[in-house]
C-alpha cells in the first residue's frame, strides 16, 4: 500500500482526545483518544456495543460528549450538530443510507446545499460539479435516475458524491460493505483508495477483518467502551486484531460436520408474492424444499424479492393464488403468524426494529413476546413476572446480551448488535422444526458471529431445518449446505458451497448468468 500519501509530520487531520460519552447505565465511550492522519485510511474496530458508532456520532455532531476535546488540523473545534461537522469538512456515509427515494440522484446530492440566486435554483451549475466529481473519482452515476430505481451500490456512490460535493476532507464510512456484492465491494475499495490518494482522510468502521487488512493503514480497537490500542496493519494479523477486539482467540471457519438431510420440513410450491412497492411480482413462481438436518441459503443482492419471500413464509405477506407452503406435511399457506410460531417456526427477521422487537418494551418483555401465554409464564391470565425475569436473565447470560440495566433495559436503548443478539436468543431457545434466519449476523462482531454460527449449526444437528437468507457471501459459503441464488424474484441457480466460488455466485446474483432450471443445470 502506498504510504507516501500520508503526511506524518503535519498536525492530525482529526484528533479526538479523552472522549467520554455516557448513557443511562452504561459508559459508551470511556476516555477514548483517536488520531487520524491526513491522507490515511484508519479503521475503527470493536465488538457490538464497544462504542464505535457512538464515537463517530460524537465526531459528526449527533451526540455531545460529557468529556474530552476534538481538534482539527491542530485547532480545537466545537461540533454541536452535523451542520458544524460539514462546515469543518467532515462527512459521513451512514450504514443505512440517508437518501430520499423519490428524488433523483442529483437532487439527493445537492439537498440542503442547493446553489441559488435570488431564490432561483442554479441546477446546471450543480450538475456540472456533480458530473466532474463523478468522473474524477470514477463513481459513474446517472444524475437523473430516481434513487428508488438504482442499485444499492449506486446509492452508496450517491452518498459518497454527497460528501465530495460538500468538499468534505474527512470521510467516515460506517459498515460500508454490508449490502454490496463482491464486485461492488472491490469497486468500493478502489474508490476509497482513490479518495485517500487525493489526500482525503478516511475513517472506516467495519467488523470484517479481511476488509480492514486489505484497505487500512492503521486500526484503532475499542472494547467495552475503552481504548485497547492502535496498530499498523502492515505489522499485525487478523488473529491479533480479533484477539484485541474480543479478548480471546476466534475461529474464522465454521466448525460443522457433513449435513445429514432427512425428512422434508418445508415445501414451497409455485410461490408468487406481489412487491411491497409496485404492482409487479417480487417473487415469481418459486418452488423449493428444506429438509431436516440441512442449512439451505438464499443468496442474492438486497431487493431481489428475499424480503417478500420470507414475509410470505412467516405470514407477514399475502401469497398469490396457486402458491402453496407446506410445513411438516400440513398446508400452512393461509395460517396466522401465531399458528406458525406455535407449530414449529422460529424467525430471525430482517428488520429488527420493525419485526423483531417492540422498542419501548423492556428486554425481558421482548424475550417472551411469542410465549407469554404459555402456562410457564402466566396463570389465569396473570403474568408470572418472576418467571419471566429468570428466563430473560438466563438468555441474557447465555447469549452475552449486553445492556445498561439487564432485563429492565428498554430495547430502544441497546446497541444494534445487542438488539440482534436478544432476538437470536429468543428465537433459537424456542422449540422449532424450521428456523428462518434472515441476516442473522448483520452488525455483529467476529466473536458474536462465531457464537451465532455455532448455535445455527447446533440447531441443524438437532434435526431442525434451517433456511438462511444472507447478503454476506462469506457467511453463505461457510454456513450453507446448499446455496440457492435469487435474482429478480426467481431462483437462478443452485450450488454446492464446496464446488463454487464467491466470484461465480456474484455473477448469478448480479444477473449476468443463470442456470437452465434451478437444480444445478447448465449456465446460459
């Protein structure tokens, strides 16, 4: 990696000194110091709840710290809100993009900083600047396309152009590769390198150690809100970083025996589901089976029908006539969500806020959402609160769910990763014949991912059928026994993870290739 671009003698582009940020029951940032050099790609690594996003939110003006100071180019600065951050040249690409779907790419880029004279918008001037930046940094976007019509990768490029349009010099990327294909990730890495070569200073938050090893110059590690250390990437290893992050060694390969598929648990015949956004079909005539003792993965780029597909299985979406969903030999196509829950289906949902948790309930209330009516937790219609508390404390301990006030913590106040662990604990602990796991490790650190993967494999080995829906190709390759690729609502290929590559899967996911029939036939 070209280190000549980094100016080590100049004042730090950004220096956060002794930052402390406290929330009820928890010190999110405990006396943390972070130093970013000009022209550097600096990774920020840590477990869920380690304080990474909180620290970046302090730098971007979303939170005010209880203690500490921020310096830019050696001068002390005050950042009260994101407008102050932008004025200082600090920009941020959030994990969940902040774009207006019904606006064009150009309108999104200039939103809030529109050039005008006497109240009249000078859009031609804005377009010229956007096209120049797009060409200069190899971002290649269509300024007139509506955001709702472009790929996730293009949306990310739009977010990057938003920062460049505002002449930001310090660029924060929060989990930037979470929803990209392998090809898009490679392109993004090239873009980030190009930005650094231009003298931009980059903070790169990721829990993917491979990416950090590939792109970063230095890495700062946080653990439980405290600063652990900063290392030069050229002088460290994945194993050392993971050990710094979680305080122990981590296995990166999923430890599992050969699958021993038995009886068919889930049979789907000619499933079609309408799109949530338009009248077209999001899922088109999909048929597949998942057997006891196997993990079948639906791989694909976000937005290719996976959400509607899982919604139909769980009961959140209505199926089209002619669709049939059979669970343990029983037609459950039109059965209620509760019926499915009490007849062997556990579901780790894609959107933990909308469908996984009631954010204003406590952690213990969320743990018994699907079971509060069982005799164990109620008698004569009255909840057994001690029983609920004991059950929740057991799950919190087993799954290492970290929160400020234990079972009494409001779900809203927990970090995203710990919210995810709470849902996984609840769903895996229930008796189930079928586990539907959608993005089960989204936002989790390597230690938590290792544990969740072990639990999913244990679920398979105990005789459950597992239907995994994941955008993480490493997870797809490591965890699956069979892989089905979904593109534009159709299954376009079936693969054995031992006989395929990430690159080949990427081509099918992008629609560049498809098999004749979904049973591993010849590619077109």
